[in-house]
C-alpha cells in the first residue's frame, strides 16, 4: 500500500507531468517526457525530499500506473501516461475498443453530459474505462458517482477514433449523447 508521503509526491508529480512542468522549471519534450534527475532536483529544491529509489517505487506501486519511463537502458526520462492538459504527442495508435466502455463522473454533471455529450474539457482526451469498477473509482473523486455506459462499438463503426494508453485507459476526443446510457 502506498504511503501518505508517496501519495503526496505522486499527486505533485502528476501535476507537474500532466499540467505544469514549469512549476519546478522543467522542460518537457513533445512526447511529454522530462528528465528524471531534473524532476528529482526540482522537487528537492521546493522541500519535497525525493530520491530515485522513491520515484522508482512510486512509479511501480501507483495503482493507476500513471507514469512510465522511457525505454532506454538508463530510464532517464519519465512522463504521465495520459491526462495531460498541455499538448503532448503520446504516439498513441488507433485501436478497436471493446463494445462497451464506461465513464465515471459526478452526478452533478449528468444533466450537462446528457445534453452535450462527454467533452474532453481542458484535457487532450475523454477518458473511458473498460469496466464499471474502474469507472466508479474515477468518478467518486468528484462527488456522488454515476457510471455512464458508452456504446463504443457503434461510435467506432461511425468513425470515432479510440486510443488505449499504456495503463489501459481508453481515450477519444468526444462522446456524443446518442452513444451514452446510464
């Protein structure tokens, strides 16, 4: 189980790698990677004493597998697997989704979603889960949860593109209301 300290660090790393690398003066490449040593140095400069061993443990034990290292032998770069509000090229390939996917959200957003569909908001993609349990975990963070069923089979058949991130989150640009049931 992840410690409170590691959870605090993981949330900060998520902020930096998904939204605000400039918070600690990091340069991000076009694929969303930052230099591991500079991430550690930046965190240490603001009083978050973290080591490479700490970072390796956080990456390995994160239950949502939010982060990944580059494929080089020294693994000197790290990025978030999805969820960016800044433009990055994750080099995702289109996939055929399962027939149904799920979207967990707060009940207070239901009326808007049923009128306008599921929009990506300030993120690069709409995030969809392959099972109800995961969708519940995602949605409960925002309040009283409701899980929406997405007819991804017909979306794909109608020309909508789906991707699957390294941590098995399905991504698309938009989900129109006609493909949503609850």
